[in-house]
């Protein structure tokens, strides 16, 4: 009978030691939260918008989606873009990118909340301004 008690105590000490090792790892902040159940097919949605330059849709602008998942698309001939099959219960940031243009706004935060999000629009402008006027120097006599 002493052997059974001894083995039970060893097993108990081992389990306690393992538990303490697991608890001791990390800073303790949110270490043991269970991951949210995620159904890959449920709550899929789209995020879409348009990039314009001087009021006209601009083709070929790279648009970045970052957040829960990352993706990149280019605007079509009308300046429109769309991200399909986005997880609808997560948060994202949409940002256009170009080497020669700047955008207003620079980026937009989007939380689909299970629905399609349209109208995530951006206006493009030249990076160095749109000033084409030249000052003329006049010579006084």
C-alpha cells in the first residue's frame, strides 16, 4: 500500500511541477485566453472602394489590406478595388500606395461587423503639389 501512495505522491508532484512551469511562462497577461472559435466559411464579406485623381478613377494603384489578414489588389480602369472573402468579424486597415502620388486619407480603419463595406475611397494628388504656375521676373528700367 505504501508503494501506491508513494507513486501517487510522485505523480501529484510531477503534475504540480508541470502546472507551475506552464503558469510561470510569460508575463501572465492574457496568457491563458482560449482562442475565439472561428468558422472559416461564416461571416465572409467584401471591402471595396475607389481611388480618384482629380475626380477621375485612377487605374493601377496598389491598395493594401492589413490586420487580421493581409492582401494586396490593384485598382481597375475605373479606379475601383475590392477585397473578397474578408473575415467579417475582424478589424482591418486599408491603405493605397504609389511611388508618385499621396492619398487623402492616408489609410482608413474598417470593421466590417459581418457586412460588406463599400465606399472606402481615397483621393490621390501629386506628391510635390499641383502648382504649375511659374513666377516671371521682370526687369525694371
